[in-house]
């Protein structure tokens, strides 16, 4: 792999290109300042203006959401897994038909494997601009977002209409639904009954892993975060490990899987086929299967990252709610 090839597979935090009209709530007060990023794969953005940094997907998508304080992402659901870890700030995640079934507050480095099939939302409750990184199951991330009915209704009052084709149209810009395209239908009462309403006690023990717990678990070997034998038992189509200075993989090593490295803290030297580069917090690198690689902190001090690999499991969460 040449230096140019390697750099093309790295998305630097400072180079992320935001989209401010990615979803139907982009004009809704309280949600109108959020920024969405598609790092690897097209994700579930509803906007043709969304920039995709790396289009080739490794069996899952990587995205991010950046929001100023008090900004929230509206209630929605996914057909495949959605995993978040906090890169910057302090965030409250909430879920249920009206967002009142349960909630959890995550700090920097914490990770949340949100149960598939529930309505979920999140807000930045910190004092500065915050960023959360996302892993979405499947090459097409399940085909889009399912919105709670009130989100679609509120958005219409502020000029955005979602077509049944999954595309947004902004009436403030003179856009309208194309001929033959109807508005996205609201979920019926019967359909809404199929969405679970788990409590906080149902979710936190089985779906949330705290950064400092993972730091302790990864003092000798990478901590298994998501997988069939991991801290958060699941088979969503990918596995997640947590690596620190104390659990650096034996060098050099190779994998027959696609591997995505997402730096949380510190600076890391990543070598691929003899070419080395430095990754900083917020950087994401996609390494193809089969290549020899080395991975180690490049400076003293705290260093941690999440490593994601595709599996042969079908995309989607298979763990039942407790």
C-alpha cells in the first residue's frame, strides 16, 4: 500500500464535512443546529447534500453527529444495529415512543449498543460542542430511518417534507414532492405497538459499557466490547474491541476481516504494509483484509481506540431485550 493509498483510507477529524440538512428535523427548533457526518458508507442520511468520505463499506457504516449544547436528535428507529461512542462532550440518550421509557447519560469514551427496533434520541447536555461517533449495521444501514410520527408532523410545520422514497424536500427552497411520490406515511397505532418500551434498568446493564471499565479490562489484551463472547453480547454484523497502551496487538499482525480503527484518546502510529501514519483523536482508518499492520501509541500518556471488524452474521441486532 502506497502512502497515497493509505491516506485515502483515513478520514481525519479536522477534515470531516458536515451536513446540516441530513434529516427531517433539520429545521425543527431544538434540532436545527446539529451536524451529521458520513465517514464510511452512505449511512442513513435523507439529504442529497450529504458528503460521503469513503463510499466503500466493509459490512457496516461509520458516521458521526456533532451538536452544540442543548441541541437534540429527534426520536427515530433503525432496522439494524446503531452503536454510539462519545468522542467529545456529555450526552443524554433517551428512548421510547415519546422518549420517556428510559435514559442514560454517557461521558467521553462510553459506548452504547442501542437495542434495535426502539425509538431513540439524544442530546448534548455538556457545555461545549460535542461529537458522537456511530457504527451502523449493514452495507446499506437497513435502508433508512423510521421516525416517530410526531417528528414528521413537526417537521412539516417548519418546511421539510419526507417523501416515501426516503428523500427530503424543503418547501422553503421551493421544493415539492415529485410527481408520483407521496409523503412518507405515519406509523399507525397498530404499528407503533410493535416498538418496545424498555426501562432504564432493562437497557443499561446489557447495552452500555463505560470507558473506565473498558480501560481496566484492556490492561493486558484488547477488551471485547460487542460480540458473541463480549461485554455487550450481540451479533449485529460486526465486532468491537477496545485497545489501550496495555493491550497493543502483537506486531505485525494481519486479519482476514475489514478492520476500522477509531481513535478515542492519544496519538497512534498505524503501519500498513510498511507505510506508517499517525492517527489522532477522532480520526478513522479503514484497513482492508490481509494486509500486515502494526499499531502502537506514538506518544506517552493515555491512549485508547475502538477497533471494528465485520463478521459473517447478518446485519442487525440479534440480542433480545431483557
